[in-house]
């Protein structure tokens, strides 16, 4: 699917499986082609799985002002051969209110001589470039080789209103802004340390 210039894609159920691209776009492209007309994807249920790309974003890729909202469902087993965003690659805001992101793989990028570049596998689950990730509700982000969540130096993440069985394993390689609002309940795992909020 290719969504552009203010378009909206809503997924309520079913399975999108095994897409493969060889361009800079991902398996399911939610792409705003210009800074004034971003696209929106709302995922309420269903499964997006098995996408493979030779660039970034095996399952979902967003550019410019595009917005991704995940309320439920599963994004899984995406592969990014260039090493960024196995399941999701985004240069726009990502809002995760529920659902599961798992099994994404960011593989090591090889140069023209076939040599693997050091630390080039970034964000098997989510790679966010120059924007913000919001995580709340019963969101589950885990078991994504190459890192569950990777943020570029100018990106930030906020864990807020975590409830029930929320499970977020946070292991980004960059310093980020992390905040949990007062009065929230639930738990998150940040850099291997479980943080309980009250």
C-alpha cells in the first residue's frame, strides 16, 4: 500500500503478509511526499508481518509529516537489510496506544566490499529519525533483534499511562528524553531496569 499527500489508511483486521521491496520504501509504505501533506495510518487490529526491504522499514515506513497511530494488532517479523527499522522506520510521529511490535530484525549493513559496518543494525522494532515516539496503554514492544527502539539524537520518547500487561524493553543506543507522567500506573523496562510508576 502506498498512501500519500493527506491520505488515510485504516487497518481493522486481516493479515498483510510477506511484502518485499528493493527501494528505499518499506513493505507497507505510509508516506507523505511533502512536508505540508503527510499521510496517516491508523492500525486498530490485524497483523502486518514478514515484510522485507533492501533499505529501511521492513513492514511500515513513514516520511515527512506522516503519522502512525497503533491502537491494537501486531506488527511482526519485518526485516530491514540496511539496518534501520526492521518493523517500523519513521521520520514522523509514532503513537502507540496498544498492540504488539515484535520479531523485527535490523540486519548489519554491508559496504560495497561486503564488509559489515560496525553498529549499523539499529531498531529492529522501531527506528525514529528526528521526531517523537509516544507509548501508552497495554503496548508490548519486545524481542526485536537489532534493538526494540532506536532514536536518532534529535528524537525523543515518552512512556505514559501504561496499563495492564504493558511491556516495553528499551535499549536505544542514543541518549533520549524519557518521561513518565505522575499518577500513571503500569510498568516499563528501561535499559534493563524495570520502572514502576504510581
